[in-house]
């Protein structure tokens, strides 16, 4: 654990206590079994907003607390522990970052206070296929008069159905990372159609189609054709923050498993005495510690205004790997009970895979890390 | 970072920088080969007079042991000052002035456990690099189970009498003195062990070199046949050696960890792979499978470096060694071994040259280094034992009954 200041320690402790009490895994089960298609529980999100969690990275002049990304990471780690479903990642982390990085004064003044207050849901609509590939953005935006018309589709958009504000990556020219432009689009704008995609993690996402969606010139976030300059650092903030959530999820999965190793008896002794399990547990612990270093370093680099591209990819790839392993071992080390729906192991496994794919899988980030380092 | 005398630290940095500019011998700017390692001691033959000069200058300031007390010849620096010194040394890529088991292992426990007379007698010569020490722990029947050691030490009134055998004693044939674990009570296991120091030229001591798979012979079988040791050369209490032995192992692992087994030194893996395999039109190593594994390894190394840094910051904030130490030794061994395996793979047969023509000096060093690295998961406690320690001490899992 990074050396925290007093504010951060208080925030973390409060987040831990609140999530354990108010958003335990039973809440996710309720969401799943309620068949509402909601990706989060609205009253829970409202409470998070009241506690100021939606404004942790938002500047004070826009109604936030400006505690920074390491602080938001502390909250996300706690929500990750209990698999609490909320728009923290989509709204408080990703959309807030995009607006802070690319927004005009007017755009910031319009949206950030509402995000910080937890009044709205906002989300980044970037991917168009089954794999994270922002460079392949194809949704078309064409100039008409003094505005733009958007045509195309986005998929696996976090909290996409509930979003009041969509931040849409569109192709305005060129290819690859050149010629991308970001647009602010109202979630209920004419021509926007949203479909629920039910995923294994019980949170789901949305497919969103844009048919002749018209927006004004003032809907452009950042510069026309230069959206990558905002999009890439926004994604890195999303990756680092999601990695913090995943670190929390992996830590909890590990701790639950460790507890089981200390209580389950077979062959006349607790199974935690078997070295075959001990060494796997010790290796997982090592990986968790290494991952924590990477996640905190990425968040700290962002807070310090440094180039965080390599560390963000490192953090996400590492979080992917440890959560993958911890979720597998959680089921395996629980034996038969780990295979049951009644036990939480399955919930951790399902959330793990979805989170692994979001904002880039392990191979995506390994490749990107290599490119950044020049090989 | 703001609170503790920032301006004083900056003054110290300026002074240090100026002193280094004045005193670091220019001839040492060439990269250090394995045979340039400055071990010091009575038997040491200095191939390079400037390396000796560098040692003497650093030792005169106490900077071979920057944080040890001035009264024994140390530098007396604070943690913050030491960090500045390390940064400045790194900036000029300075070679170490002295490599020494005395500095890394024995000195710290002497400071903690030795009598005033013992400190006065042994510490200054460690700092000056005058006495080279070796570690007499392992025996044929006592490796991972170190406390099973049998080397006998009897109280003969005015002296101790030592009989037995050590093994894997690194550089026993080069060392001047040994710190040695001996059995002083056969009725108990851990509580029957004592910690003694003696001169390797004492009659009855014999060190026979053993050749390693890498072809070099840095370690020995060491025999003790009626070796007489003065009684004031026992550190700590009679039968109280185990605590000291364990403490020393902590320092050893810490040191191994901090250096990451020297990973990062020598050839650069990425550059080697680019050269030997080539790159595609986007500058990527032209073997996707190997490239991915190199990237994964570089990420591991990055994560390791960040973890070492975090452990330092945390232990500074909370005082006392962190549990991270035993994970770090395990991770460091794995990382260094992986680096060498990838290096050999990237170099192809050029990375497996044994000697003679057709191979550059640093290429031959890869072969030897690759083989030597296999010891990383054995020396200073095996990786399996590291994992046992983590499972037991950190995770609270019980022993199998
Ligand atoms: C899909 C499914 C179908 C099944 N169908 C049937 C069926 O039809 N009939 C039936 O009778 N049973 C059935 N089972 C039960 C199955 O045989 C048991 O789950 C299995 O034997 C493991 O026992 P356990 O669940 O009690 O786990 P435990 O024995 O408690 O094991 C928990 C963990 O500890 C490990 N462990 C235990 N002992 C040791 C040791 N000595 N050394 C190292 N590690 C150890 C295990 O490998 C596991 O990872 C089924 C299970 C599943 C998942
Ligand atoms: C390069 C090098 C330098 C060294 N330098 C020194 C030195 O200067 N001074 C000195 O005193 N010693 C030195 N050693 C010795 C080193 O400390 C021992 O080799 C080490 O402690 C292991 O002991 P062993 O070789 O007897 O192996 P063993 O203990 O016999 O181990 C054999 C295998 O069994 C495994 N094993 C043992 N116990 C367990 C367990 N409980 N659970 C699971 N697996 C287990 C081990 O991990 C290992 O894989 C050096 C060794 C090397 C390789």
C-alpha cells in the first residue's frame, strides 16, 4: 500500500466500511436476479454521489474534491472487493477525465459539476467490436453546415443505456490514431438507439447505434481530427482506475480463498497445510504485491502529470493477469462448492473476465508496452 | 518530500557531485567485467590501480558503508543523504568501490549484536576493504534445514575448539576471515547454535575450491580440524547464534533483492533481440512469440523495480523490515533467470559460446551468466523455502502434520 496522507486514509476506510455494508455481493445478486437490465442500482449510486465519490478527480471549481487518481483508486479498490456495480468507472473516472483533459471552459462548466454531484451518468463510447481497439474507430462523423452528423455504431459501452451523456469517438478523417474526433452527444438524442447486452458479470453494457445523429459544432470535445490527444490519456486513466478496481477484486478473491484454506478440513487437517496449495497461494500473494506496485505507480504518475502510457499498460496487464489467476484458483481451491451458484467464486470469475477485456486485454497491453518502449 | 531539510540536502548533493567529479578515476568509466569486481582483502590482487584508489578514497569518507556510524569509520549519513549519494553515483555510472560480504551481511549484525570491542576490532577493516569475509553456514547435511548443522564447537576453557565441515562456502579460498555457525549444544536444535568469527589462516582450516556448471569456481568445501578460536570471537551469547544467523540472512536477502542479482547489467535484451532477429516495418522484433515474451519479461522487471521502491518507501514510513523482503528475493531470482533464458534464446547459438574465437567477450559472459543465474533460486535460501516462509509467516498457513 502506498504511503497515504490523512485524507486518503479516511477516504479508504470510509469506502471499505460503506461498501461492505451497503454494496456487498448480495447486492449484485439482487441486481442480476431482478431482471431489470440495469447495470447498477440507482439508489446505491445516489448515495455514492452524496459521499462525493463521483467528484474525487474533478477540480474544486467544478464541484469536485480534486483528491486525485490515487484517491479514486482507493475507492475503486474497495468497490472491486465486493463487486459493487456502479457508474464510478464510466462516469467519475472515464468521462470526467475526458472532459478535464479536452473540455472547453463551457463544456467543463456544463458537465463536470453534474458528474461530481453524481447527478448524471456519462460514458465513453469507443469500441466497435468484441476487442478493445480504439485505433480502429470507424463510426463516421461528417460536417454539415456548422454542425456534424454521426453514423455508425458502438458496442460494449459501459452504462450506455443509463447514460445522459455519451462521449463518442468518431472518424472524421485519416486512419489509425489520426483523424479521430470526440463528440458530446446526449444519450437520448434523436437517432440514438440503445440495446442492452447482457454479460456474464451481471452488469452488462450497451450496443448503441447512431443514425443521422446531428450535433452542433460546440459538441466537439478537444480538436477536430486530433481526438487521440484526449482519447489516449483518457483511456490510460480508465485503465489505471479499472486496474485498481480489479486489484481490489483479486485481493478479495484471494482473501476469501485463503480463509477457506484455513477452515476446510480433509485428510484430518485443514487443506492450507498442503504444500501444493501453499506455494500457489504464496505465488498469488507475490503477484498481488507486484500488481499493487504497478497500479499505484500508474495512478501516481497520472496525478503527477507524467507520461503514464507505459505504466498504465503495465498496471492493466498486471491486473488482468492476477485477477485471471486469482479467480481460477478461487474456484479450484474451493473444490465442488466453488462450482455452485450459491458461492461467490463464480461471481468473481465472471466479473474477472469482463474486466480483463475492458479497455484492453493482456495481449493488447503487452503489445502496446513493447511499442512504447520501442520494440 | 518537502519537510526534511530540503535545502541541506541540495547542498549535500552539490558537495557530493563536486567531490565525485574530482575523485572518481576516469579509467573506471569503462564497463566493469566480472574479473574487475573489487572484493578487497589481504590476498586480493588489484588488476587496476585506479580501482584501488577509488576504494581508498571512498573508504576514507566512510562511503563504502555510507550509513554506518562514523565512530567505526562509516559515513554517518542519514537515509535521505544516502539516497542522494546513491543517485549521484548512479548518475556517473560509478563502479562499486567495494563488494563485500562484510558490508552486505556481517557488518549490519555486528552493529546490532557485537560487543563494543568486537565492533572496534572488525568493522573498520570491513569498511576499508582490508578484510575479506566468507559465510560458513551450509553443510553437507544442512542446506535448507540450516539448523541441522553439525560442525562441533567445544569450550576448552581458554579457547573454543572447532571440528567439522562446511560446503558451498563462497570464496572461502579468497577470504581472510569466516563468520561461521557452529553447534555448541547437541541436545537442542536451534538453541544449540552459536555464531563465531575466525581467521582462515588458523591452523586446521582448509578450503578446497569446487567448480560450478559455469566453469568458474567461486565456492569451496571448507574443513575444520581442531581449529582453536579465542573466546572473545563469539558474537552474542553461547547457544544464542540462531537469532543472529537469521538476522544476517535477512540482510543477505535484502541485499540480493536490492541488486536484483545485478539484472540490468551487461547486454540489453531488447537491443540484442533487435540485432540478432531483426525488426519489421513498424520497428517490432520480428518474432512475435519471442517479442511477446520479452515484453512480458520487461513488464515483470518494471513491476519488480516498482515493488522494491514501494517496499523502501513503506519501511521508511512504518520502520522495521516489511514482509515484502521474502517475496522480493523469490521474484528477483525468477526475473534474473528469465532474463538470461531470453537472452540466450534471442542470441541463438551465438549466446552459447563457451570460449575462444568467434565470440565477443560479452557474448561469452552471457553463457556463463546464464548458468550462474541458476544459483539465484538456491543461494541465500531456495525459492521453495521462500514460498514456505511467505505461506507460513505472511499468510498464516500451518505446517503439514
Ligand atoms: C461438476 C461436478 C460434478 C460432480 N458430480 C459428482 C457426483 O456425481 N457424485 C459425487 O459423489 N460427487 C460429485 N462431485 C464431487 C467431486 O467429486 C468433489 O467435488 C471432489 O472430489 C472434490 O471434493 P471437495 O469438493 O470436497 O473439495 P475438497 O476435497 O475440499 O478440496 C478443496 C481443495 O483442496 C485441494 N486438496 C484437497 N486435498 C488435498 C491434498 N491432500 N493435497 C493438495 N490439495 C488438496 C483440492 O484439490 C481442492 O483444490 C462433483 C463435482 C463437480 C464439480
Ligand atoms: C551460488 C551459490 C553460492 C552459495 N554460497 C554460500 C555461502 O557462501 N555460504 C553458505 O553457507 N552457503 C552458500 N550456498 C549454499 C546455499 O545456501 C544452499 O545451497 C541452500 O541453502 C540450499 O541447500 P542445499 O543445497 O543443501 O539444498 P537442499 O536443502 O537439499 O534442497 C534441495 C531441493 O529441495 C527443496 N527443499 C528443501 N526443503 C524443502 C521444503 N521444506 N519444502 C519444499 N522444498 C524443499 C529445495 O528448495 C531444493 O530445490 C551457496 C549456494 C549457491 C548455489
